[in-house]
């Protein structure tokens, strides 16, 4: 496998969160089919990179929290010291921000370690809270994130080097998604770098009913590198660039202008940016500190097999299971290598599709392609279409809902519910609106 990337072009985009659908006017037909290409599919899993609770940045009372306070961890008990606690307290000598003068009281080893960080790191109470949260409350989950990142890290570092980005920015993917290609958020951001559909398309990613390249580890990383490069060129500092990656450059720019500020630390003290963005940069710093020193925090350094593959040329739609049956390649391995294929099959309408297959199997797949049946995609379930009639009530479908559950919840016959909403199948999707009337 080889990679070649064109140099990044400067462009400014506004990363916007989708707004709630407007209330339908009376006698207005609402057709949400246009949004189908951005709907979560059955392969996706909810984002699991939440941070500490809102009060975690302030030391919680010992009686109400099992998570030790940072100041408690500084008081070591040599007799009863646990390895994890000792490692955590050892890490509380904060690495300085790159533009600050190092404290001469620190030893030479610390000076060398902190100088190796290539993005600004500041150890404050918020960073400490996130370190404590990662290291205690979700230790096992964070370890899974590190393991999963190890699979893709070589290719991410190669791409970031091509775009002249600091190598430590690879850890931004930990706080975005734990580098899970199948992660999606409530705002419909998707993939390891959590792109919104609009921003993804601006940066050249394909998003449709069959392919979502936000989930492609390589293509989405190239898009993220271009976006991060553009943000840094716009703001001139990585903390601001990362804040803009989370909130959108327009919001960060307006916050700087209104506060007459020049740094992230200044706008983070105002109400001009959301708490989520204020915590986003410290969360990245905490993840970076742990990821660079996993043994110090009791994390294993086991690595996954690297993301390597060959590409077989496919000229018609074929399903992963049919390929697996004909070639013996495990179905799960095809899914792992091709997370961008939303329906576990190569897309229709493409004259050629480069399907990623395990190394050494390209020739076998292409030789047996004639024996693999063409896959006929089942028709996507129709989105709910409806007209506001009289005093009808509306219900927005949530994750886990089925038409049967909605029918029982509102005590409406299933047949009536389907008729009122012009549904030909019992399938409904999160975000659909249903007319709830008898």
C-alpha cells in the first residue's frame, strides 16, 4: 500500500450543528428522503468519548465521589501506595506551554520529556480532572481507545507528516471518537474524526446512501489533516485551531473579536464559547499526556495489527458475505477493512470500486469474481411523509424505537399508524416524525 497526497488548499468553512426541523405548516408535505444519506445506519455505534461530569473540574467532596482528588494523589503513602496512584502523582509535574519559560527547579529528565511535546500542553485543574477521569473512571475504555488507535497510528502519522502537522495531533482522534470508524454523535457527526456531512463534502469526502467516506480511516484522516492545517493557518495557534475544529471557526473567531482576545485561554474564561469547547482542548491535553506515558498510568502498551490491505477492482455490486463464501475471507475482516461501505456491499453505479481486502488475497478475489453473484440492494425504507391535519400530534422517532413500540406507547393500531404516515414497511429511523392520531 502506498499513499500520495496533494498539498492542502486554504479554505474556510463553518462547521455547523444541524438545527431542529421546523414545525410543519398545515397542509405542507414533509419529505425527509433528502436526509437519508446522513442518517445513522445499523453499523454505527453511539459516540462514547464523553468527559468527566460538569463539576469534575472542581475537587468533589470525598463523601460523594469515588474518584480521588488531584491534591489527594499528591500525598503519597509509601506503605499503602498503589502502582496506579504512584504513577499518576509522578505525572503531576506539568509540562509547560511551548511559549513559556521552563521552571528551573524541574530536573533534567522532566525538561527533556516536556520539550518533546510538539503542541502546547498546560497542566491546570481542568487537564488534571480529565487525566483523573481517563485514568480511573474509564480506565478500561481509554485502554481500548489506545489499542484501536495503534492499528491506524502509522498511517495517521504518515498523513500528518505529509501535511506538516505536529505528530501529537494524532491524539485528537482519541477525544473525538477513540478512533472508532463507526462512531456517530447525536449531531450526526460520523467517523474517527467526527465530520459533519457539510464539512466532509467541502473536504472531498463522499457521503451518500451507499458510501460514507467519513468512516474511511485514510480518506477521513486526509480530510482532517487538511482541515486542521487550514485552521492553524487561520488562527496561528493549535489551542485555537483545535477549539475551532470542535465548535467551528466562525464561533471561535467571533469569540476572539468580542472578547478582544488573542488566545484560547482568554476566551475559555468567557461565556462566548460553549462548555464543551472549553473542555475540548484540556481533554486533548490530558489524552496526549497519558498516551505519551501509558506505563506511568498503568495502561498496557499492547498494539493491534497495523491497518494494511490490498485493493481488488470490483466492477459491480457484491456483498461481503458473498465474497466471504466464495473466497474464504472472513466477513468480519472485510467489514473491518471497509467501514465506509454503509450496506456491507460495493456501491451500484460505480464502474470500478477499489475494495480493500487482506494482504495477499487480491488475485484470489479478482479470479473468483465471476462466481460471486451480483448483489441487488433492497429498497431503502421510505421516510415518513405526512401532512398536518387538524389537531394531530407529532412524535419524533428515537434510537431503539420500532413502529410496534410506538403503536403500543400511544395505543394506536399499527395499521392506523402506518396508514396515517404512508408507511409501506414497519421500519422507522431515528429522527423521523410520525403523526400520532387515531
